[in-house]
C-alpha cells in the first residue's frame, strides 16, 4: 500500500512555499517506491484472508471515520490515488485534512448532511452563491433551512440549530468579496464555510482568516483543463472524519482517475492562476475604458475571472465570440464566457438573482492562457455591432464555421 507518506530522513522540513507544495505534496513517498509519476489504483475491492481483522477495521471506520491503515477494504471507503490529491489540497489550503467527492455539489451535499446528522439543519448564507449551491440550500432538497442575509446580518441570523455559515468570495458570478476575518468573527462557534473555487489557495487561504471549512469545485481551477469533475472539502480532521462517514454511506466518491488528474492539475495551479490572472487584470483594464461596457467587476484578491455588464445585447456577444468558447464552467486553460442569468444562475428565482446583483446584462468570463492580444481582439469584434444573423442560431456564410 502506498497510502502513507514516509517522512524524509531525519530532517524537520521547514514549511515549504506554495509552488513547491503544489508539485511535491501527496508525492513524498514516490522516490522510496521507485516511482516518479503517482500510481493509479483502480481497485474496487481489496483481498484479505483475515475477515476478523477486516471486521475490526470496518468497526473502527464506522466509529471514528479515520482513514484506515492499510488497504481500504472497498473503494467507497478510501482510495490511495484520490488520497494523494486530498493530502496535497489540504497542504495547499493549510488544513489538517481534505475529503474529495465526485463533484463540487456532492462535496457541498456531504457537508450539509454531516451537519444535519448532528441536528444542525439551519444554514446562514450570503448571496450570491453559485446557482446550484443557492438551489441546493434554498429548495429544501436536503431538509435544510436557510436564512439569506448580508455579512452584517450574520450574527443576528444565527440560531441554536445553525450548523453552518456559507459564503463564496469572490462570489460566482458577480465577484463580490467579503471580509473573511470579520465574517468568521460574526459566526462565533458556528463553522464558516468559504467556497474558495474562484480564488484557489494560490490567491487566498480562508482558514488563515478564520474559516473552518473550505469548499472547492475541483472541476474548475484545481483540475484546470476542463476534463475532470470533482469536489473537495478542506477542514480539520474531526470534521473530515464525519465527511468520510457520510461519503462512505452515500457514495459520492471521486474516481481514482479523476483523483490522478486533479493531483496533476495541482502541480501547475500556481503558474496557471498567476498567468491567467495577469491577462484577466489587463482585460479588466481595457474593458473598463471601453464605451460599450457599462461596468466591470474584478475582485481585489485578483484572479482569472472577469465579469462585465454590456450596454448592448449580451446574447449577441455570446453568439459572436470565435476564439473564446461560449460555455458554462470556468478555470480551464482556455477562455470561456457565459450569460449567468441564462445558464449558471438560471435555477435561481429571478427576483433573488436580480437582488444579488446578477442582472440580465452581466457576462462572466473565465480567462485562460491564450495570448491576451488574441483574447482582446476576439472580445472587441464580439462587442462591436455584429452583422445581422440570417436566422436564430444560424451563422452567416462568410463567418468562420466549424464550431
Ligand atoms: C461550479 C461550482 C460549484 C459546483 O461544482 P461542480 O463541480 O460543478 O459540482 C460550486 N461552487 C462554485 C463557486 C462553482 O463555480
């Protein structure tokens, strides 16, 4: 088994920089194993000739939720490849543990179930949140009850059965930010969950400011190439143990191939985020000076997301981009643009959406690693008065086809 990282011989490693952790965390044991790339373990089950011993290990997991020593018995308990990703992400976020899931939504579901199982069904949340997170909290699907408030109203919204305070910062899709430290203070003993999908640990480590739980849609920047879905929760070991028990019982596990890809994604996370952020800041500067743009949103913390409100028809911009891909999701090496009111936040009630600042003229762009001049040229042509379309969705013959 290769689940445990063996310590480096007799040195107390000083704390390593983020860029170093990104390429080494979760891989500390590889050299001793005679490997360079992490092994992928696709086993769904693990042989054992000692069923009494297995019974004890299963009992131990059921009571403590602690990771098993040795083989995981069955792949719904644990997997050594996804465990490497968890180890690495915890290291980057500065938490004791991390628990991975099949998607960001599966991760949030497990957090809500873990708190509800302790009788804490009430959630206090600040809008905007990612559309489906808003929906999951508000639609009653999980038996949770939510109080929506602004950061100033948090302390007053907390009740004896409040299990969680949830925020996104920068928030999807307006890039609104909250002061994590001040907010954590208002939470008292209730854990603050920060969805850190947009900032990533490269730009912001919420636990350093008092958050207790950090959530990621790993589908976005952590994977970084638009080809893997996953979610992860970084937290202390006590809550991680509870999450593992929920994951075992409900089955939303991250596939080992996805775990491998996410670990690989982490190794380039700092360079990807920094390079894309430089382009995003430059596009933000140019958009802010452009008379076709009513308003540009770009967070103080930086990052590769830019949102902007157009004076013209946002749907025309979406239909006119050629290099930039008109698609939901974010955090990939290539640039994506979408209309939140139609797509990512469609599932949120229109009144709530508008009140959270997600207007009909807002576009959300995830800036990738293309040359910034090429991106600007594409944005400029898409923003200029477009030619009349022949019919809805039909591209005139003289425009490039093939997409
Ligand atoms: C995409 C997203 C999610 C949901 O993650 P999935 O991996 O799509 O399930 C949650 N939070 C934020 C901020 C997101 O952008």
